[in-house]
C-alpha cells in the first residue's frame, strides 16, 4: 500500500482585541481547545474559514485544499512577532510575517481527528498565546483491508458453552527463552505451539473478531467451541515467532498495536508497517487499536481518548486498509464506564477491558480476556477455559 502524502497550505484567521476587565477571557470554538496564560490585551475572538463563517472545530475538515485567513488588530500586530504551528505534535515552519502562512510538507494524512496547535511569540521569543483544538483530517479513502481466510458457519450453528462467555486468550511477548522474571508477560514459543495443538486436538476452533461480529449481528453462526487469540503491544516477536506458528496451524489472531510505537521504539522492538501488511495479507492476522501511544485511558480526558482512538484508527487504515471490524484493547487494562460509553458512541465494535471472571457475561464493550502465562500448561489452559464457559 502506498503512502498518501499531502501538502496543505493554510493561513490562520485570528482576531485579537483588548479586554476591558484586565483579565484573561477566551471564547471556546470547539469541543477541544485550551488557552495558555497571556496578557489581558490578547482576547481570542474568532477563528474562521477565509470565505465561511463556520467555526474551526471538531466538525472541521482539514484537507489539502483548506485555506484559512489571518486578521490581526493593530494592538495584536504590535505584540505578535511570529506564529508557530503544530499538527499532531509535528512542528511546522514558523510564520514570521502577515498573513502568517504555514505549509505542511510531506505530511501523511489520514481520515480521523488531528490535533492542531497555534502558538504566538513576541520579539523576545516568549510564548504569549496559544490555542489547541482537535479537527477532522480528510485523506483519500483507504483501500479495503486484505481478504481474510475465514470459515463461514451456518446461521443456526452456535457455541455449546453454557455461559455466554467466549474465550479470548491474551499474550504479549513470545520468546525462545523465558527468564523466571518474565514468566507472566512472556511465553516460550514452544509452549505456545503446544497450547495451540492441544486446543485444536480438544475440539476448539479459532475464530476472529470479524467472525464474532457476524455472529452477534445474526449474519453467521459459530463453531461449537470457539476461542480467540490476541496479543498486545505489537512486539516484533509477534511477527518473527508467533506468526509462523499461527500460519502452521492456520489459526487467526488479532495483534493490538499502538501506532506511535512503530516510530518511537522504546524497549522491545516492534514490528513495522511492512511486516504488519504482510501478516494481514496472509488472511490470518488482524491489526487493531491499543491506543495511539499506549497511555492508559484512565489518565486521559475523554477528549484525549477520542483523539487517540480516532488517530490510531485513521493511521492503521491509511497503512493497512479499511477495517471490517474495529476493536480497541485498553492499554494496561485501564478503563472507565465513561470511556466505554465514549467508544461505543464512536461505533467501536468491541472493547477488551480486563481479565476473565466466572459469571460475567460477554459484552461488546467489556470483553474479559484470559491471560496465558508461560507456566500455564496446555491442560491448565483448557481447564481455565472450561471453568469460564460452564
């Protein structure tokens, strides 16, 4: 899949006027906007399109053709020396003179929210004013995702589980040698293969979230003893070690990825977009959302959660194609009722939250997974699944 590189030229429209109360006032123009402390003479009054009175806010589409215009009062003109623009944290060339034009060069657009920041500096290079807002970015429509290798089950076929729980297994790191201190987070690749082989021998059938969604929407059935495999964080060993085993047994899996980790590779190495595309093209692997930068959602405002999920989905689809099902795995299992409601409002199909507990029914917005540590034998894994599904 080729990258969609876009150039965006825009001029910001800002009117600054004198405050009569000698206090800082601000006029909110979007659902996400923050003002920095600034002298009383800097009151933001209006941010608008060049030829339109529509406010620049969450409903604004910023495309390659977008044009915004700046209007500064004489008071502001005397104080403002230049403007700095940032989109998603990327610093653009400073706009030194009116009408303060900024150009985004070689920026990969996607369909989703982008975070725009505008900062005004005086001649002493002191920040005197800033605005931050989330706006909708618009790129070319992404291609469809790679075709899945999926078995179609008749509508009448249903799981034989007595409970409404569908087993969803959770892995993180796969390794050829697991240290004692890593037993909970890492699994020996030989143990992983033994677990898969034992599950298949016991009559369990692997499915994907797409299969599950089709079943819940009553468009297809499910096998008698379905289960799902997931892995969080997008580690390179998911590609180098787990993926070949999944191919060997023709087992689908979902890898949850925080897209920022591909370019900011802290700790263990992560698989890249080319490797992610290769895995999806096999028809077995599905890449889904693990936040954008792995910040736990309970530490973010709802606006930041919306931005992170929207940006992550936009980037994944721009790189790998449109999702036929959208799943979010909460970083570090940190979720709140408010975040669950927000993601449901955003039309997220499934949310994986915490670990499985007997008696808790299966819910789209609250999927409990089974953590599989290295010391869990195949028979213990099956016993755990049976305990949760009886």
